[in-house]
């Protein structure tokens, strides 16, 4: 049967369906939701990074005004099991128990030790201050390398040397490549610890039906389906009894995929009290108790020929886990394990990672998760190689690009499609590279106070998590598939039930565009249902830039199932053979006639079921569960021009050009927005943000006053463009976009800053490249 697809919405900048409600202040976040009889929970948190808990006394809190209950970790320890870590990456991994409230020992500043429940939030906060805890402070270790030194304080008494795991990926003759190399590069980089800053902090509201004991948890999460399973694992509640609702969620950036202590505390207390309980995180709590990102020390070595052709890459990571393993903590550094060769083509590859416990907030997935770290290391190291062989950094990149796809990397995974040369060409066109270098040379010649630097990042990343079979081989506890259902209602409304759970990415808009084109309806006629396990019982949620390359593709396949069934109904109704029908724009037409039937009409016929083909089930609905055969491989070229004030050390971005290849694009405006937001987070790491602990393990950057989240004023206007190499892995030809900006931008910015400082002989600067750091580097170089 002939199928002509009319693409009227895919590829168009369709306005976001989500925005009208949000812009009018009508979004419903957890904190907007109140239920009758609700009480408030406030956690008492350890002020010490490491301390034995000798006594917790809640009696004064219990006697305070409005207090309904107060529990210590010991009171509740039999109500729950350990919080789950779904990714035991190696056989040697140590997975110490992680109870929602600490009992004997607090292991990071912010570790919960008790909970107070009162009629109002203010009363609960006041009463929490009356909880008396006798701590015996212990020496703490917060630095990931110091934690491995002999005699370092042990975060967990039974984990020797604080070593959580070791993990390796080795391919090819690495030692031989280094022995034979004409040039080698050895660099050490520190991925400073970062604090995710979603506009909406976390929040949980739990309500229990007195009649059925069914539990409803309304929570600010990226992952309602994962949470439902986790609640069962930790609390032993049957999965069928739990409904998880993610209402409007004000961002997450990976931090809200996690399974947190507070959820378990709120549910447990609600069950004990038989009253709805709510907890809303304060920003200062978010800094202490929501996961952090990065905190990895990287050693990277390149072996190369005299021309700069890379033959081998050797990487050693020391990665901080923090005090406990959260949902995927140990796996995060490994998400970059395959990418330390970057866009290039080494033949030998050696990656080792050691995971280490420290007395700090647990780390876990934060936008890019492992891939920004890998991209940073290789993109900085390639610049170092260019300096060594005396070539322009672009020339060395071009010499090394992977070409010819599909291409299996030395690290073992196969990139389905990319075109690095095209992305570089386009970026240079936008930039006018020659002119930029000329201006740089002039400023250098005039010894201008403000020097220019040009930094490149030609990146490849793997997202779209992912083929379940590969995740299984890596010991990951979950699958990588996604589920989408379509129901065409009798009146023609198309309902999409989504397994992905957007929290700012605009799935309602882009997924409606996909369905609208396949089924010949207007995107406005598509109703998008998600974020409630009672409405959408099956899914694997939103993270790893997987929603389009996995969920969107599932939706495409579900549309095909609808069309297949609708075609049978149309053929039967029109008394034609299926082969005689043409399909375009949602309408089946008998070839050579004007007789036809729209999908919507077939839905009506399927609903009343008066005259369906023999044996056909009534109704027009379909589910598709898609498990991708490969990861999604976005790539591109980012270029940053930075201006560094050599008197104050202030580094500013004057131009930022991003050319990304995310395959076919469903909605260019949404993709641009994702790239903009992603770059902002990468620039934030390069120039502004750093979580700092003091020697005792106090979080010294505990608020936005000293943790510098950049605002629009610090960020440049981005010049964003694209090249398109459709992914041959999926029928939409799409690749994910949610993390590209973050992954690509950090090294581009630092390469630019270092380039600006190169007349001083400076070849490295730690992140964030703050004015103080830059100024000091210049002073040292001058001496
Ligand atoms: N898209 C498109 N064409 C493409 C690729 C994507 O039109 N070729 C659209 C998609 O249809 C979707 C959006 O772009 O509407 C992002 O798609 P995708 O790359 O699949 O990423 P996810 O939807 O899975 O989002 C996750 C990703 C991650 S991992 C982080 S972290 C992140 C990000 O999204 N956190 C965000 N973007 C965020 N945006 C907001 N506003 N808030 C966050 O917390």
C-alpha cells in the first residue's frame, strides 16, 4: 500500500503547548497542592560531616505547639530498607546500607537524623530546632584523593581505604602505542563539584486512602515510574498500591531522577499517622541534601605521532561518590567511559575509574553525567597536543576525526552517524575564524589589557539511554526501553499516554507534532497524558536525553500500529482491498477515486463496532514499547571567544557559536532552547560554579550568595546553528539534544581562556576560571 507522509508539523517551530498555563502562573507544583488534614514534615539534619550519633531526644519537640509526631532514625529503622543503588558497576563494589534517616553515624553535613511533623511548616521548623542530638564529631574527609590516602578517616567503617569500586575498559595495545609514540601528552584536570539548581526545589506530598490504604505520592520528580518501584523495594508496599504523580516539575537537570530519603520519610510518617504529610525542600536544604554533580579528578594521557595523529588514550579517574550511593552514583563516571577518545580515532584505549567515598553529599547524575567530564578531558588534551606539535587546534582535530560511519570506536561502541567536518565548516563560516585570529594577534601585539582567546570543542556524546541489553551487560538494574500509547477517541481526539515524564523539555508539543503528522490531525487535537502512574502505568521516564530517541520513536511505532488497524477498518468499510488504499495526511483513499475515510472516522467505526472486519477487537488504540538497538550519538562543534581582562582576571564570553548535529529536528525552537540552557550550565561550570567544603566537611558554598549560578547578565547571546546527519538507527532520524550544550561547552570556554592566556605561557587553569584564579595564574606566570 502506498504511504505518503505529509510533514506539516515536524520540523516546524510550533509554539509550546505548555507555555500558556505556566506563563499565566497556573502551573501546579507540589507546593501548590494542599489536601485536607495535611501536616508538615521537617527533617533534622546533621550539622557535622562525620559524627557518631550518641543520643537523639525528640521529647521537647513533641511537647511543642502544633507538633503531631517526631521520630528518630532509630524509631523508624525497622520501617524501611536501604535506599536503592540500581547500578552495582563491578564485582568489587562496596554498597554500604543507606537508611533514609541515619541511626549510628552521620556521614555528611545534611544527613537526616530525625523528622518532626506539625500542623504547619513554621511550627514544624520551630520544633525541629528543639530536637536534641548528642554528636561525637569525627574527623571528616571531603577530598576524593585524600580519602584514598593511608590513615584517612573511613566514611564507612567496613569499607577499607574508602574505595567503593574499580572499573576498567581496555582495548588494543596501549603500552605499545605509548612506547612507540613520537609525542605524548599527560594532563590532570579537576571536575569540581557542582550543585544542581532547579528553580523548584524538591517536594513530596503523601496521602493514604483510609478505605483502601492505597498510597498516592505527589512529588517533584523526573521519574515517577522508577520511584514507584523504589518505594516498593525500600518500604515493601505492593507496587499496585502505589500511585506516583509528578505534577508540573520546575526543572531537575538529573537531580530529580533520584530516589531520596525524604520520600521514604514522608510516606512512612503518613502511614504511621494516617494523615497526609508534606515536605518541601528549602534552598539551603537542596544544597546539602539533593545530589551533587561531578567531583572527579582526571588524569589523561595521549600517545600521538609527530604530526599529531592520536594513537592511544589512557585515562585514570578518581571519582567521588559522596557519603552514600544514590540511585546510579557509581555508574555516572562510567557513562563517559567510552568517550575519552572524543571525536577522534585512537586505536588503543585504556580507561580506569576508582569510585571513592567521602564525607560529602552523594553525587549522582547531573546534566551530561559522565559525558561532560570525558569531553572536557579529551578536548583540553587535544589542545595540549596541538601546542606540543605546533599546530592550530583545529588542524589537529581535523587530522584525527572519525570518518566513515557506522564507526566502531576503540572503546567498543558504534557511532551510527556523524560529520565533524561539516560542523566545523559551518562554525567557522559563522565565526569568520581568520578575522578572529587576526584580532587576537593585534591585541597581543598591542599588549592590550583585554586579551582574546578562541576555544574549540568538537564533541561526540552518547545519549538516549539506551539498549536494555547493553545496560544489562553493564550491570545496570533497569531497562532502557520506553512505552507510548495512543488512543483515538470516538470523537477524534488523539490521546497520547507517555512513559516519559517531561519537566521543561516540551514533550507535549514535540510529541504532538510527531503524532499529528502521522495521523493527519492538528497538534492541538492531541492530548498528552503523563506524569501519573495511574494514567501512564508503564515507562522509564526522562533523563539521559532519551525521551525523543527512545520515547518519541516508540510513539512513531505506536502511530504505525494505529495506521495499520485503521487501514483494515477503512478497507472493510470502503469495500476495497488494503492494497488499493493510499494513505496521506490521515486519510485513506481508494486509488483513482475520491472515496475515502479519515483515521478519525475509522476510530468512530472502531468504537461503535457495528461493522468491523471479522475477529477484530473494537477500539482504536495501540501501545508500543521500544528498546533501541543503539545509543543516540549527537555531535558538533562549539567555539567560544573569550575576553580576559589581564588586570582583574575577569573572563567574559564575547561570542559563542554552537553547531550541533542532533539528526532530524522535531521542533527547532525547542531544540534551540535546550542548547541554550545546556550551554549555560556548561559555562557555569567553566567560569562560575563550585561547591566547596572546608576541612571539617562544612559546605562553605551553602547558598546562592556564594555558589555563583550565572544569570542572563553573565551569559552571552548564543549563535546557534545545526548540521543534520539523520540517525539511521531510528525511523525519525533523530538524536537527543537535552545535554549537548552542557557536554560541549565547558572545554570550549576553558580552551578559550587558556588560549587568551597563552602569551604568558599558561597552559591550564582550574575550573571555575574565576577572576581570582586567572589573576593569580597571571601573577605567577609574570614572576
Ligand atoms: N527534540 C527535538 N528534536 C531533536 C531532539 C530533541 O525536537 N532532534 C526535542 C524533544 O522532542 C524534547 C526536547 O527536544 O521535546 C528534549 O529532548 P531529548 O533530547 O530527548 O531530552 P529529554 O526530553 O529526555 O530531556 C532530558 C534532558 C536532560 S538529560 C536534562 S539533564 C535536562 C534537559 O533534558 N534537564 C532539563 N533539558 C532540560 N530542560 C529543562 N527546561 N529543565 C531541565 O531540568
